[in-house]
């Protein structure tokens, strides 16, 4: 799981050419053939969205996150789909004079988009949530900022880093709003260059501002605002950098203020699993499930951790529960088969492995090969 998260975290969201009609047809056929692969549905969604077929794109993204509720990009793009705005007329009295005020938009639409953005952020704090509006960038620096962000999206991270370093120096700390924008993208480009200590220092600087009420004017919901949000980013950066002791302390510090932050439990579990500290890993997986019990991917993660720790009977219980909640998570069948084999339950193992082979996406070819080999070896 961590590998996939970090792979996305370390990729800039470059602009791509709009797919042709043939591309949409090809991707649609691929999504039907690999119906249990969130990446196939995501690729199809990107083709639809590029052609402004928003309803079809939204449906494909919902398919992706139904298969994998931890698929950050699904929430990311769902949040950005244009929504139909309502028009309301409100009668007011201003200074005793009746006034009819026309408003556009629906608070519920904004709240839903904000909720989706925040889920995407919690699953992957390093996603680039889009360039800031021009109102946040002084005219004198607009050209340099545009070039820096274009460099970032086109993968020229050293150029981005150098430009933003210069712009931050020129800002002189006179504008918190602009400086915050520069600091955030400076941190993102530093991560791309593996300058993790620089990135951590940048985000700690933003956290300090938030702690002192110096909230920047970045109110369009594209980046984190609160001290806890920035603290979560700091912990994630320590984890990406391999500084696990610091990451554990930072995640625990965030959880002291928000015990229900299930993604912090996920990341702590990943660190403990890498260290082969299975009791601690399983405890964090259990806490993640308790914090977000409706998410079947967390139940699968718990079942897999139990299997890897050798607690096979408990693993089978959780993996069965995962499948009951989400039968499209095909990895659960594979791990269930392995756990059943470990306990000598040959028939149960064969059933699970057969289901995995029948349902697994093509990109799981290594596991499919292994499952077929095990089936061939069984009586």
C-alpha cells in the first residue's frame, strides 16, 4: 500500500492531451475486461473528463473508489468535477431598504467538494491540488509564479525549486498569502528532488503560522490550512524520507488531537509492518477499522497483516468480512486462499484461489500465476 501511495505522491500532475473517441472506446473496453481494477476505471474517467463528459467521468471514478476506498486520485478528481450551481434570490433589508440579492451556488455542493478534497489529502498529502488563483499572487511576481508552476507540472522540478527559492527571497515575508503559496510548492518540488529535510522545514514553517493564527488567504480548499493538517504532512514527509522514529512521533502527536484520523493509523501500521513489529502493526490496523468501520479496505488491510504475522485463523475471519463488505477487492481472495492453505484447509483454499483467478485484474498477473501454480499442486 505504501509503495502505491508514494508512487502517486512523487508524481506531478502533468497536463495530458485529450483522448480521442478511439481512446475512450479502448479504455471503456479495458475497464469492462478489468472490471475490478480501480486504475482501469480511473483511466477511463480521465478520458471522459478530458472530453467534458462529466457524468460518465464521475460514474467511472465512483467505480474506482468502490473497488479501492483508499484510491486518493478518485476522490481528487471527483472533487474537481464541475457541479450544477443553484440560483437563489434572498430578500434582505439593508438600512431599511428592501434589496433582492441573487446568489449562485449551493453550500451543499461546496461542502461535498471540500469533503472529497480532504479525503484525497488525507490519503495522499502530497497531491497537487491545483494552482492558486491570481488574486493570491502579486502582479509583480505573476510571471515567475506561472513559470514555476508550469515547470512543476511538466516535471522540471529543479527549475521549479530554483524559481520558488528566488521568489520566496524576493517576497521578504511581506505577504503571508503569497509566501504560503510559494512555500507549499517549494516543499512539493523539494520532495521530488528528495530534499526531504527542506520540505519538512517548509511545512513546519506553515504549521507554525497556522498555530499562531496566521492563516493564509488560501481559502479555496486546494491545500491544507490547519496546524493539524500541516502536522500530518510533516509526519508523512518523515515517513517518505525513511525517518520512521520521527514519523511515529509526528503521527502520534496528530492523533492526540484527533484520535479518529484513520489515515494516521494506516501510516503507523505501514511503519510497524516494515519493521516487522506485527503486534503494533495489527493494533494500528484495528484502530483504523474502529475509526472508519464502513471502509472495507481497512478490514482487508487488517486481515492481510494478521496473515503476514502468522495469525492465520484470525486472518481468515477478517478476510471473509472484507469480502462480504466488498467482493471486488480481489486480493482478499488470494490472501484468504494462502491463509487457508497454511491451516491445511485445502477445499477452502481452492475455492478462494479459484475466485481470485476468475476475478483478478490483469495487472495482478504474478499473483494469478502463483494462485494457478498452487491450485495445480493441490489434490
